[in-house]
């Protein structure tokens, strides 16, 4: 069965799981301009208020809710995040049936790019067991190719992937679980197992739909 997931690159690393928002490092205290914060809050409200198009979801996943409480942890603001919105999804099976997506809206595109390029690699320093940070591509329902970066672990029953939309200074970060632990012996085996398994189906089923939602909320 084709699910529109194609591997591009993998990087072996050892690190620890980072939790839902995965804010494991600070870029330094940042002076966030009021205009950036205002724009981010407008986009955050639009993400919550725009009806989610369930037809964009695949493989039996469904949207449950999209929420924002307007509060950010200190680590987030230090990383340049101005606003955040969370969305919850539910899948039909037992593997990776719970999926959470975080729209992380940054002060500038540069902040978003640094987070996207560095976050997973900065979080893989003290995790025991096999891990991989890998770049792959997935296809939307209209066959647009979308690049994403994923953190995979052989010992954790979750995965996380990110999509960068620099024009909106936004990173979409998806976390899904529970899954099964891997018997892979190396990073390449771990990546191939993910690409052929339920993790990739969950990624394909949810993340492109959240990208479409982001663009619709922004009036694209």
C-alpha cells in the first residue's frame, strides 16, 4: 500500500525523548517585537477558529479539537516562540492512535528555521538505546511534496516529526503514540521500519492535513 512517504536522509544519534513540546534548549533571551507577537496571536486565533477540514485526514484519523490557552512556558519564549496552538487527533487502530500536533509560531522565520534545524539534534545527547533523526517527504492529498524531519527511537513508543513553514514563521510539530518498541539493530533499520510501518501511516494521515489547516487559517 502506498502512503506517499519517501525517505531522503538519516542521521544516527543518541538522545532522550523530549516530551510533547520538545523544548529542550534555549536560544537565549529574545526581545520579541510587539508586531511579531500581534501577528502570531492573530494566526493562533485563526487556527483555533477556522473549522478543521476532516476530508484532508487519511487512514481513518479524525480531528478532536484545536485549542490555545495563550500561555507559553519560559523555554518557549526563550526559543523565540510567540504563540502556540495544540490540536488532538485519534486514529482507528491500536498503534499510534493518539496524535498531538503543536503549531509553534515564532517571532521571525529565522527563529523557526533554527528550531527546525537544531531541535532534534540538541535533544539526542543522553538517551540510551538506538535513535535516529531523519528527513523524509510525504505527499498531500493533492500530491504536493512536503518535507519533514523526524525523531525516531527504538526504545520509546512514540515518534515526533516537524514541518517548517518559513513564510508564516511556524513549525508544526507532531507527536504520536503509543507504538511498539523496535528490534532494529541500527539507525537504517529503524528508519526503514518506520517508513514501512504504522508510524509512517500516522504521519501521512495527520501532518499534511494540519499543514493545510495552517495555510487556510493564514488565508493562503
